[in-house]
C-alpha cells in the first residue's frame, strides 16, 4: 500500500513557483491552524539546507515596516545579532548611540564609527533586501501575529509583489487575521494560490524524538508507529501537543529503574497511558486533579437512574480498550501529581510497575489473569480454568478478585475464545458473590461509595468484561448485595448512635457522626443514618444536655449537614424542632431550639 507523503503537494507547487522566470506577480499563502506544523514544515521540508535560496522573516510582534526590515537584515547578516546589537524596534537607535561601526566586508568585526552601521540600516530597504529577494524566495511567517496595522501590513505585502517583483511566501493562519475585509482585498489582488498544511505526524515525531537522550530515543523509535497512531486517534492536530507528550514521556523514562526498562509489558502499559493522558491534559480536556469522576466525565459516562455503569464514550472510542487510560498504572493520584504539579515520585512509579508486571510469581492467580494481555495462550488458558474452579468452589473471597475472574470468563465466552454458557457463568458468579463474608461486602460498599456506584476496576485493573451484558448482570447483583449490606449497617450504626445518647455521651455521638476524620465509615457518610432515630426520643435527649453539650451537638450536626446537604436529614431535624415547639416553654428548651435552628440556617 502506497502512503501519501503529507504536504508533498505544497513542496511540488513551491518547486514550480521557484522556477518562474522574472517577477511572478503574485504571492503564495501557506495556510494552517496554529500548532499544525507550518513553521516546522517550512524550515525542515522547504528550506532545509538551502538557506541561500530563501529569506525567512517572522512577523511575530513586529509593529512597523522599519522593524520588519531590521529583522530581514539580521537574517541576511547573522553576525549583527551575534554582536549583541538590539533589534525589535531598537536597532537604529542602538546603532546611532553606540560608538561603533559595523562592516559586512570585514566579517562582522566591530570598530570605527556609528554612522557606518546606521547607513547600513538606512540602505537596507533600497539595496540589501531588494538585492536579496532578487535571488531568493521571501518567506514571511507569523503574519497574523504581527502588531502592524492591517492596512500597513497588507501594503507591505503589496509592495513586495507589485513594486519589488518578489517571490513571496506568506505563512499564516488566515482564520486569525484581525481585519478580514482587508485580507480579502489583498488576497484577491496579490495571492493567487493558497496551500493548506496538514499535520505531518510522522515527520514531526521524528524531529521531536531525534534530540532526546539515547535510551528514551531508542525506545520511542521502536514504538514510533504506535505513538503516531495514538496521536491520530486523539483527534488533535496541534503538533505542539505531541511535542509536549514526547518530553513528558522522556522525563518519566528517565525515572525508571533498569528492571522496569527491560520489561516489555511494563513499558507498553506506560506508553499506552502516558501519551493519551498527555494529549488530553495539554489540550485542556482534563483540568484539575484527576479522579474517577473527572475521568468518567471526560469519557462521557452517563449515570443511569438504576446505578448502571452508563456508556463509555470518548476515551475508548478514541484510543480503544488496549489503552489503560481510565485505570492507569501508577494510580490516578500519581499521574495527577505529575501532570498538574510537576511532581514525579520515582519510587512509587517503579514500585507500581514492578508489582503489576515484574513480580509475577508473587501475584495471586486472579491478578495474573486480570493482566492477561501479557500472558501466552497457554498461560491464559491454564489460569482461566484454575481461577474459575476456585470461584465455583467458593475459594475466591475478595469481591474484586471474584469480579475479575468472572469478567474475564464472560469476555472469553462472549468473544468465542472458549466454549461456555453465559447464563451459567452469570449464575455461578452471583452464587460466589452471595457467599462472601461481611468484610468483603464492606469492601464492596466502600468501593461503590468512592466511585459513584461504578464498578470499573479493582486494584487499578479494569474489568475485562465490563462492556458485556453478562458482566453487567453480575455487577447489578453486586450492587444489590452492597445496598442490602449498607441498609443493615445503617440500622446497626443508628442503634449504636442511640446507645451513645442513652449513655449520656454527647461527645461520643458527635464523633460517630463523622465530624472527625475517620470517625464514621465512608459508606455511612453517604447514608441518611439520622433518619433512623426517632425525632421525639431525640428531642428528649437534647433537652437533657447542658449548654456546652448542646453547642457541641449543634456544631456536629451543622458540619454533617454542610458536608452532605441531605434533604431527608434536614426534614428529620425539622421534625425534632416541631417536637420541641410542641412542649411547654422552658428557658433551656428555648436555647436548645435556637441552636438547632442555626443548623438549618434559621435565625
């Protein structure tokens, strides 16, 4: 299959343009979005080593015609810049005030009088530039970033085309011109051909890789096609994003241990994580700290009313399931520190990669199976059967391990890699979940609480069958079991809270509400546990507290309500207040009500 070289049509046309005898009478616009690689293409693919055939001038920040000619003069005589003479609008003034003279004839040596150099500047428009463009193509880059007034800018272009007869190449993003009407008039009059640059991903990647340290360069060269394919899959066209990703990966690679560098599976996983993540961060698609919620929003995950997983959208559509973007190794927290804070924890990086890919013999069977992409066929088949037999026998006691084993089984059967009945696989997996102990259910409930009831991964490894209907049924059963467990725990914890009140320990009750870090299990912070308490009995206890205890209770309730904003618990507190309102007025009770009303934001 023949692959077309990107932008070859531009080089072909410019070859023709350069051979036109005499003044062509028109300019050529090389157009493209910012970051698409226009300047790189011009310098690397058009000019190359043929510097005598081109005069390249950037208009970035140029505010006057005089400043343009100063820059052009420096391009023709680089020694001017090397001599430390100020440019960017200050060259004439600098030369006029320095007790120096500059002579092209003596190779740029400094000496003599200032008027010689000043004369050189003054003569540049008439002789220096005109002489240069007689035998060179003039390339004017960053035109849209010039600070010149539009009429002055396009007047300069018109002067080169019509008065000086120059071969002129304008490099710009024409979407960004300040005065569209002025540009349109100039284009109709002076620009006969517009050539649009497309991203040359392979060429740019070669350039970005070439200057990197030897070890990182060799690794990226060996995976160049994969990196280029990943960038194309991202849908982004700004090659600066690719350059950022290369530099980011070089930094990561420099922190790897020799053992990790020598492990193909670890490196593959790292490449497939680092590059997509860098693309998404540098374009601004990801902002702030990375967490499951952020990743899910980027991925287009929909929160269904039934708590289902929703639709995995953009990430997997872009990069495919082979990229461990949503559950990377190291953790999301590690990557967040790297891309947003610049913190690279080398010890944690190597420890995470070694644990997943190198210490294979020390890993449990379910984890080796979950990382089946790095197994041989024989290893996969042997582990698949052994772990499934353990699940059926009731020996798989971790909820995450059980879901990994079931997920791989569902995936293998659905894809036709092994024979089996999906309904039977689902039934046996559900039975395994039913047989888990309280500690496993607590782990499951905590996982669901942390990740918005989404079962995407366990131990930072994505479930293999998470896109299959059979696995969705297993997930639903797991959620149901967790919900039943939490409901029972809520009643249990409510009874414990009440026991603390009955014992007269207001401090213990406040602590158990979760005001202090770690005081209440995370799963219960999400539940309306106070609604399990009887409002009348609670009002009785509040009346019996002294002033200090009532203040502590009000503070604890305010902290909980402020954190959770639960409508049901606020309604419960209003019921408590109604109980207090319906009783004979006492001074102590009045203060009790006022303190509780502050929790609700009432005066």
